[in-house]
């Protein structure tokens, strides 16, 4: 390679780097604007009256105008939907983390016949699209007499959450050292006590990952309530939103504030815990 | 004493393992196995009638009008899959590459690109439905304000644009997911390899095609497979934005909607048919499982172990 070409490469290298990084930076900025604009417009519109939205959809509103929110608070079942979502998601998460940790602890900590088969059984549930089994699930819920009952949702979400939780937790529990456990066993501690006081405090990081991976899809789910729940006072937030959006079709101010209120809890938690959210929600896809 | 201890431990393991197993067996494995069985029976409402063999499968695949409905929904799913491969996974790869360079503000951009992913699909669906409104939606208002008023159109109201408009909303919603999976893959590429490349070539194109792309193959396998399964299970966005019938004129109908409509009926068509619905579910299930297995094995083969 001649000196001239080396020089050429050098010059092109510096300019190229600047030009390339500039281009990448422009792509990122444009994309971020595109990602945030719909959310900003939604929040702004929540503080406007319907004529204001039609006249100046991008204008900055007077944030003291909260009549849309008052209307939602006083005229709709919104608060009920929100409480239902908290109840269903909370109960499912408690069950998922408790049962998931139990299974993962047994598989990861003890050598017993059939352990790998049981793990396979859980993992099989990881890839199956359960939506396609909605007809038998509907019949099952009817036979258990929990159609139109939030237990149906809690049970399905728990079963759906267990495979990924067992997968994440088993992998983590296997990596924990044996020494603590052996020492406690020497001292005559029971198996239950070893699990509860010694091992469980150590598995919290894996619980956070498994928890976030499951809490977001459960909180956001629409399909199972659509099939299982008819009673308006039992609806969860995404499902209640469809009722609400159908009632206020022409009052855009109220529609946007309903969407803003529905999105607010998860957006706020995401901004505070973005690192954990990103790690948790992509954990299934990253080896 | 050792004998007693063994049984004690066996009992303890049983206590730990049986309750979670029951949940998975009752609410996942049993329903999926039943879905296969249901497809071979005639149904009247919630009552199971006679065993009819493959008749339900024959009906949804070969008897009109089901045949056209099945083909139309399937065709739309294929469009959705390929469009999202470009808009969601392709764009995700580019964004991941841009984020990987850790330019100023990268942390903020990373949080922003993933923000829509945490939102409920229902919120995204309604938000974009309002944005696409022919008269007052921000899409048409923006086009008019920059002098492209003639491009303004009823995005969700005409067959030519409805499906693509919903696909665009989906891409906005989920592009952050492949972005961050690819980014994690790029961050695992060892620094020595990158240094070696820098000695060899200045061409960004060579670096991306010959080094980065092959080395993020495991991430690609996963996001391609997940997108495939997701595209053929697509339900919420078309349900809210196009309606249960896939309006207008079936242009936004996809297998998820068609299956739901066949199984549970709808206001206009009325009839619910668990037999035909189950046959559709089984066909979709087998299709997804078979193709996902092919995609995974084919893509796994090109993954490089470092």
C-alpha cells in the first residue's frame, strides 16, 4: 500500500468518522422525536378542550385546565378499572414469584429423579401461544365457575408467567455457592429454614428480572379479559378503556386524558426504573 | 435416620414442585391438548356433539366463504410479517448500531426508543386511531401544514392504506425491542475483534456486513423468531383500529381476528362455532410451530461461537 493511499485513508478516516457519527446522531435524534411526539401530543391534548385540540393540536396547553380529568374521575368507572388492574396484576405477581421460586429452588438446588424432565415441562410453556387455546380455556373457566371472575385472569396469568420465571430463577439459583447451605445443614437447620433464611435473600436480583418480565404483559393484557370478563365493574384497565373510548367518541379532550391516565402509571415507573425494565423485558431474548 | 431424612427431603421437594406444576398443567398443557381434540368435533354453542373427523379442517380450508376468508387473513399476516421485518427489525438494527457508538445522549435515546414498548397495545391502538382521523387527526393536519394537503386521506377508512397504517403503529410501538436486543448483542462483541477490523478496513459497510451482522446472529435468531410468532398472533391493534371484521372490506383481517370471530361470533355475523374455531387454531398453531422451528434451526446454523 503506497503512502498516498494511506494518507487518503487517514483523512477520510477523520472526516468519515465525523460524517458517520453525525449521520448516526441525526438518525437517533429524529427517531427519539418520532418516539416521543405521540406521547407528548397525547399528554398535551389531555389538558385541552375538544375545540382546542382541533384548532391547535400541537400547541402547549394551560396545564391548570384539568376539567377532563375531573370528568373522568366523577363520571366514569375509570378508578374501578385501575383498582381491578392493580388487584389482578398484584395477585398474579405474588403467585408467579412464590410458585416460580418454589419450583426453581427444587429443580436448581436438589438432585432428584425427573428434575430435568420437570424443567423441560415448564420450558415447553415458554413458546406456546396460549391465545390459540382460548376456546378450551374458556370452557375450563366455565367448568370451574370462574368465568366473569377475576380469578380466571389471575390463574391464567400465573400459569403463563411460571415458565419464564422458572427458567430465569433456576439458572440463577444454580449459580449460588453451596457453602452457606452446607454450613447451615451441619448446624441442623431444616430444609425449609435454609431456603427461607439463607437462600431466598440471595435470589432477589433474579426475582426483580423475572418480576418485570411478567408484570408488564400482565398489566397491559387485553385478550384474556376480553374473553373471560363481561361485568363492567370487574374489567381491567385496557379492557375498561375500550368501554370508555366507546362512550366518549366525540369528546376528544376526555379521550386523550383517559389515555394519558392509563399510560401514566407505567410511564412513571419506567422512567424511574428504566434500566431494570429494559433488562427485565429483554431478558428472555438475550443469552 | 438417613432413611427418614431422605423421605423428609423427598416430601419437601414434592411440596415445592407440585403446586407450580399443577398450574402449568391445568392452564397451559391441558387447554392446548384439548384445542387439538376440540377441532375434531361438531359443536353447537358450548355443547360438544358428534366426532366429525377432519371435516372442520376441510371446511376452513376448502369450503367457501371460509376458504376466501382464511386465504385473505393469511395473506395479510404475511404482509404484516415482511413489513415488520423491515420496519421493526431492520430499523431496530440501524438504531442499535447508532446507539452502540455511545454518542452524546445515547442513554436518553435508549430510554426513549424503549418507552413505547412498555405501553399497553390498547393505548397505542386508540392513540393512533385518533391520530389517523381523517379530519382532526394530527397526521392529516401535519401534512396540510407542510403543504402536502393532497396526501391527506382517511388512512384507516380505505382498503389501500388501512393495513399499512396499522403496521406503522405496530412498528412505532415495538421497534425498541429489537433495538435493545441487537444492542445487547453488539455490546458482547469482543473489543479485540473490533480493533483488528479497524486495522484492516475503514469501510463502515464491510464492518457491518462482515463483522457486526454475523456476530449478532444469536440476537437476530431470537428477534426474527419472536416477530414471526407475534405477526401470526397479531390481534389487539387490528381489533381496535380495524374492528373485529377487519374493516374496511377485510383489508385488515388477520388470522387472530378471524379465529376469534369464528370461535366467539360477533355482532354482525352472530354465529359462534367452536369446531371451526378450534380447527383454525390448530392450523395456525402447527404453521407457527413448523415455520418457527425452521427459522430457528436455519438461523442457528449461521451463528458463530466465540
